[in-house]
């Protein structure tokens, strides 16, 4: 049989099938049985191809399975009570007619719709509770094999061991109620401009679910999605004491609101997106994402509160375009996929507050004007934290230790601010491109190094900074009323390093390779060497102590103003040293002077409020050296070698003076009273 003949044959079969169909009308008022042929306008029970209409006030009972093409219930008081299966192609209910599915003691009836469209027009009901104004299904699980459309009110209520199934396209634009039963949607489902309620039930969606300006109330139920759930156009989902699972698909909240309360939400191998003005609010709920990604954009928001848990395992998270995440008295854990991370972009914000916890195993990146706030909470990052492109990371009132395992990197006008909190960074801290790390009444612990470059700033106020590595600055360090304990070295290459009302302990070397080191009303103690090359060191109203190393002045300048300078055991290889009035310069180690020690330009040359005291070894190396301040040798040795030196006033109460050269003194006496 060729193709053309086959098409003609099939057409004739279909035409013959429908041409044989007969319209049958119920004629018996009150009560009668469907399978009693005398109840129909033409004798005989409607056949599978017929169209059966109940157009009068009647109760139609069943004593066997119904097989018919179309059932039409068009009278407001008409009822079809089905105790057995109803196998029908099309159901038409007009006016307020009722189709009631029940069950007898031994047989659970069901509806099998094997083709065509099941349509419930305006002002009609389909339901599962026995009600004279409803189409009711009780204790059964009907299956709709083709399309199902609800335009007014659909209610499904049954025992929890039954399943009502929708095999074809499901559409509802009005009220849809499910209570105490199981419902399966095998094909594309759409909810639009209507209200849906699910209570004490289980729902299974095996295809796409689209919700447009729809409202959902879900309570004590479970929902399973295996493709996609999209809520858009101001849809609302309110959920209480329920559970959700999403697998191999997408959960998209677009310009809509989802509220989870006391819920459990599991997302696996899927995308969780909150877009537009969408918002997801979780209270005392658990949101678990496995092998999944979270994307929040376009002013979307995610809020977890009241002991909620948000757990992303082996996944990624992105916020863009003014998106927001808020964790309030809750827990947020991110275990990212491979080298992926949690990335904030486009002026988005991330707030953790009110005794919450945040743990990320991976990279946390705040970029492009985004902002992270940690308030009265605790965060732990087992990975890098990168704050770039005008982004901000702020930590406030966090009394538990906050931890970054690897690098804290700031660049491109970024800000990382810690206030009344504790922070430990186990890797490196790098500041680049006008970025700023600021500490206020806080504690910073870093076993590694801090590097400050390109007009960046490390600022500390009323804080403690413990650096087990070194600090290298090519820009700016500002300290006010703080304590710096540096186990390694402190190096400045350019810029300004300023300590005010502070205590600075450097266990390694202090290297001033350029720029300015300013110490005011501060105590600076260096265990090893101090080297000044092309730099300016100004110490005022405090102390500057070298415990074991040397002071090597190479073309640099040391200004001492009302400051105690003490060289305990090391060597001072000195270029010009300027001493302000009120300053005490004590050498308990060794000074090799190759230039001058003089009052500063701002000091009165006639003042005697200077003190240069030698307890250690003081060697004049250059023949033209001048010491233009009073000098006291109190038990050390002063060796002029073969040089003739000007010393404004020399006195010695003990110690040793080696004179191979000579003094040039014209205005004061040389007093040696001991030694």
C-alpha cells in the first residue's frame, strides 16, 4: 500500500469513526442508572464513540465502567455519580453541573481521559469532596491522560494513598485546591492569574511548570520538581512546614516572591535563579543545594532568618545587578565546585548579621561596587578573599574569630574594614591600586606577609596587629593608638608610615628605603637592624630603641625630637642625625659616625636641652665629623681615632676616651671627671 492510499485509508477510518458517533441525551428525571438504556433518548447505552449529555435535573448512578467519547453535564442540578471507572475522551460541564467520582467497598474508581480536552468552563466546579455544588472525587485517584483546563474552581481531596494524575497539558487560571492526596503532573503545567492551595499532600511535577501572576499556599506538603519551576510576573508562593526537591532542572523566581517557613528545600544538579525583583525568604528552613548554581540578579534578593541553613555543596553562587543576600541569625555554607567560587558583581550586597555563621570552601570575590557586611557574626573562608573594583568588605562587632585561610587581596579602590572584631588571615594580605585595609578597635593576626602598593593604605586605630611575617609598604601605613607586633621585618620603600600613640615591636629588621617613617608619642623597638636609605625617619615625643642590631644611615636622615633613642647592643653607621630639643640619644651598643650629629633646624642652637649619652662604643670615623650637641660618656668608650672633631660639650664621669686626634672646642670646656 503506497503512502497516498494509506493517508486516504486513515482519513476514511477517522471520518467513519466520528460519523458513527451519536448524541445521546438523558431523559429520566430524578435518579437512574447510566447503563440502563431506557434512560436515554434513543434506546441503548452510549458507546465509546458517542456523546452523552445530562441536560436535566437528575442523579445518574453507575453500576459498571463507563466508556464514552464525551460526557456533557449542562444542567445546574445534574449529577453523575461514578462508582466505577469513567473512560472518556472529553468532559463538558456547563452551568453548575456536577461530576462526582466516588468508590464502593471493593473497587476504587478512577477517571481515564485518553484523548481530547478536559475543560471546565466558568462557574463550574471539579472537586474531590462530596458537595452538591462540586464535581467530587472521593477516595479515588483519577488519571487525566490529555489536557486539563481549570477556569474557575478545581478541588482534589482524597486519602493520601491515592494519586490524581494529569498526563497532558495542565492549565489553571483560577482556584485549584489539593488536600490530603497525591498529585502528579506528567506534562507541561501552567498557573496563571489564579490561586492554588496544597495542604497535607504530595505533588510531583515531571515537566516544566510556569507560574504567571499566580498565588500558591502550601502547607504540610511535599513537592518534587524534575524539570523547571518558574514563577514570574508578581507570583507569590507561601510555604509552611513543607519540603521541596528540585532535580536536573531549574528553579527560577522572576519578579516574584517565595516564602519558606519551617521548610526543607533540596536542589540537586539544577540552577536556582532569583531574577528581576524576585525574592526568596526562608525562615527556620533548610535550603540545600548539591552540584547546583545560585544566580541572583536584577535587584533579586535571598533572605534567610530564624535559624535557617543555606548549604551550597559542590556548586557556585553569583550575585549581579544590585542583587541582595541577607543571612539573619542563620547559617550559610558554600563548598564550591573545583576552582569556582562565590562572586558578587554589579553593586550587589551580601549581609550576614545577628549571630550568623558563614563558611566558604573556595574563593570569595567581591567585585564592581559590590558590598559584604559581616555584623555580630562569624565567617570562615577556606580559600582566597578578593575585593576589587570599588567593592567593600565590612566586618563589625564580630567577637568570635573570623578566618581567611589563604590570600586577602584588595585592589582597584577596594575597602576592607574591621571594627570591634577579630580577624586572622593565614596567607598573605595584598593591597594594590588605592585600596584600603582599616582596623578600628580590632585585632588582626596574620602568619604571613602584608604588602602595600600603589597608593594603598593600611590604617589601624585602637587596634592590635600581629604579623608573624613581614610588612612591606610602598604606599601608606597609618597607626593611631595601636600595637604592632611584627615577627619579621618592616620595610617602607616610598610613601608615609606613621605611628601615633602606638607601640611598635619589630623582631626582624626595619628598612626605610624611601619615603617617610614618622613616630609621634610612640615607642618603637627593633630587635635587629635599622637601615635608612634615601628616607626620612622622624621620632617625636617617644622612644626609638634598637636592641641587638645596627642603625645604618645611608644618605637618609634621622630626626629625633624629645625622644629617647637607645642603641642597646648593635652598631650605628650614621649619616646625619638631627636631634630636637628634649631628646635623649643613648648608645649602649656601637656607633660608627661618618657624618654629623646636630640640632634640628627647628631647635634653638643655644639650648642645652639635648642629651647624647654613650654607654657603649662610640667611634668617630670621618675627620670632618661634628657633634653639635652636648655629649656625655657614662661608662663607654669614645675613640676619636686620628680625627680632629668638634664636640660642642664633652663630659665624662666614667669610661674611656681615646685621643689620637683632637677636639676643636672654643666655647665650652671638656670635662673628664672619671674613667
